[in-house]
C-alpha cells in the first residue's frame, strides 16, 4: 500500500465559529517561519498550534507567533496528528520536508480541514494521486505552494497569459532551467542531540543515522540539503522544478493532465530529458533561464527577476501588453496565501489546487524516473501509468516502500 488513508470525519469543518480562520502549523523550519508571517498578515487568521520533530524549533515557533500577536493563543502540539485532531483548527499549513507531506495532508483533508501544502506536493506519483483524491472527495480548499502563480511581480502570470493567447504564435518548445535529479543519501551519522524525534523526522523513509545537514539542530536561516537526496525529495530538479514546470503546465493548459512521452538523454547525462505532449509541444529539462517559451512567431523568457519577449531576435515588449478584447486574462493575486484564505472564505478553488500540484509534481517525478530507467518511455496521463516498452521497470517506481513509523 503506497499511502496510509485515514478514515474521513463525517462532519468536516469549514470555518471556526467566531469567523476567524485558525491555522495549525506542521513544520517550523525556515520555510514554515516565512509562511507563518504571511498568514499572520491577515488580522482574521490565528496560528493556534505548532508541531515540529525538533523541540527547539517548535517552541521557538510558538514564542514568535505569540510575540507577533501579543497573546498566548498559539500552543505547542506534540505531533502533527494532534494538530489535525485539534477541534479548533480549520486549516493546516504543511512546511515539512517533502517525504512528510502526504500523511498529514491526507489526514487533514479527510477530517475536513483545508490545506496549504508546500511544494513539491508529493514525493511519489502514488502519493500525489492519493492526496489529490482526498482533497477532491472531502471538498476542502487545498493550495499547493507554487507561489509563482501569484507573486514575483506577476512575471510568470504574464508569460503564461501571453502563451495562452498565442502572442508568440503556436507554442513549439519550453525549456526549464533547474537542477539535477536526486542522489542517494550518503551522509555520515552524527550524535543525536536531545529534543529531536529522529524516528519522526525519518518517517516513511529508510532508517538511517542522524545528520544535521538533514535536520538542523536549532533555528536556522537556510534551506537544508535534504532536498538533494532521493529518500526525502526528488533532488533540486524537483525543488525548483515544482515552480518552473508548474508555470509551463499552466501556460499549456495542462493543469489536470501531462505529457505522453519521455526521452532521456542517450549519453546518460542528468540534464536534457525531453517530454512530448499530445499537442506536439516539447518540454525540456534544462535551459538558459527559469522558463523559456519558444513559439512559431516569438520567444518569451521569464524568471523571478525578469520577463522579456523577442520576435526575430529583437525585443518585442508589445507581446507582453495586457490582454485585450476576447483574450484570456489570468488572476493577479496579492499573494499566494491571500488567494488560499479567500478561497476558504468564498468556497472557490485556489489558484493551485491539489490536482494541479499533483500534476506538476508528477512532471518532476517522471523526469527522475526517466533518468533512472534511461530509456524512452510512454506515459498515459489519464491512468497515470507507463505503457509499452520499458514500462514494467518504470511503473515499479511510481510508489516506494513505506517504513513502519510512528
């Protein structure tokens, strides 16, 4: 069984009785700290509990949140399970390492609690499908943290909008400049400090000795390098690919679908894998900037710090003018968190749902599988299975063994 599925609460929650939205925070590393500030910018939001396997970080989270609110509303939770079971919690914020996204997200959905889950949404395709199904069947609002759809001066919004409106003609090719696939964790064992629940950090992954590179001992201001290792993440390919491949899928209107074929490099390189869509568009792992869209009549290149359009090799800013007439206009959110909170209040879907987050994470996971198999593969985005030659090897990688853990 790929993912444990808790029983659904027969009376799912939607909003707290006093009109506020109460958040339970699962994971208080550097990203959790960043995100909780965004939630607390809304005066009608309270973060009422914090859980982390590192007691120092959990206690610091409670202290910082209560200092910000000048109250004692936020309290320490023993584990993520206590956060999800807390009757005062309306929504959970999951900011754990990637291998700890699925269990709390599914449990939260099935108990009727809304979910904001950091990207990449899942570790495996099987996990992602279970998460998306749990969100859909429970009817909660689920936002995947692919905030490039909402922020960064809307550069990515404008690029996706221009591509959808065929400002560069028929889209032919998209290149995505992100890092390499994951490697096996080979870090040496270090003495385990007091106050860290190491079994809780390792979770479903194979047991190994403690290393502070994976789980920093105290509060920190960096993104830990567990992102490099396949036991916990799909490498830096997925770490930023979950952002940039997301924009490619958005621009191609592929939020609920995906490619049909994968072609890894014949020379065994760990960049250059190509995806092919039914439309004929080619999506490439590797490129000169975050996202480059190549069309029959122009090119748009885009990153967090810039956006530029070219026609015949000459800058063409007119291609990026606001939509007019019957052209499609994509949302301009004030922030990704604000979009999530508004979705809860209004009952609409947020801009990056669980299904969308799953499909984007799948691109990263498919790439990792493609590099691992090293041979051409056919993918069915409806059944979410490989077909044809080399499919047996690839399908065996859609899920991973789950270690028994608390």
